[in-house]
C-alpha cells in the first residue's frame, strides 16, 4: 500500500515538474533580450512571438539594391562598410534582385566579418559597392567638393528652375576628386560645386 502511494506521489511530482517547465522559456543560444512582445497575464497561442533575442554571434547587414547596383555581386563577395563612426567588412550571404514590384529593388544580406565599432541591432550602415569601369563608361560622377553631408545622408545641390534642390544620393567608392553616383541623379542635371551654406529651395542665379 505504501509503495503504491509512493509511486502515485512520484508520478504526481513528475507531472508538476513537467507543467512547471512550460512556464520557462529558454533560447537555443546565448544572447540578450531586445524586445518583449507580451506582458504578464496576456493570453498567447502557438507561433505567437513572445520576445526578440539578439544572439552573440555575427551580426547581419540587410539593405536594398537595384539591378544595376547588384550587377557583378554574388554570394561570397566581400564588401567594406561604414557604421557608427567605424569601418568594417562583410560578406554577402544572400542576394535577391527585383523583389519589389514598384521600386524593382531587391534585398542584399551580408554577414559582418569584422568591425572596429561596437555595433548593435538596428544600427545604420552604409555598404560600399564596387564601382566598375572608368571615366567614359557612362557612370555619373560628382566632385567631392559638391557633396553635402547631413548625419548619415550624403547628397548634392542641383540647379532646378532658378532654385537649389537638395538630392540625396547613393554613392560608390571615391575615385580621387570624383565620386561615382549610383542613384539619385540624372544625366544632364547641373550640380552645384562648393555649395557652402546653400539651403534647399534657395533662389540661385545660373551663369553661363
């Protein structure tokens, strides 16, 4: 009789421990919780995200590229990047072009190999895509002295209908005094060199 009661008690204890285990959430890797999606007392269902955990492994860069920018790129290509005031190198792990039916831009994923800055999830980074060809190859280039920097963005002023218009650009690697333009500028547009304190929309006089 005593043995039967002991077995029943042990079975009951095992059941309680099993139910208690369902109240604990364990990640399959070491990391830091970045966001909590539910609060105490909330009802949750299968597949519902509870928390976001950032692993301690390599971070990944995710960005969009046009078909022209993706030309010549492939999985395994190493690219330099700038982020949080530092520089680093990443390797392309995924490349899908033309995914967006409106912008016709695709997604590029690159795993960070090294960086001299302490990066975190959500940081803004600028990948430096390789520039092919030289002057006369059809690639637009602007003088470095024409560039305007505002935070993480870089652009130029163009003369348009008697006013200065600020254009944000996607740029390639500098080539001496010139910088190739990947997006944001059209052939034939007049770029204002050394704009100084020029403001967007400011009236200007274009002289021949």
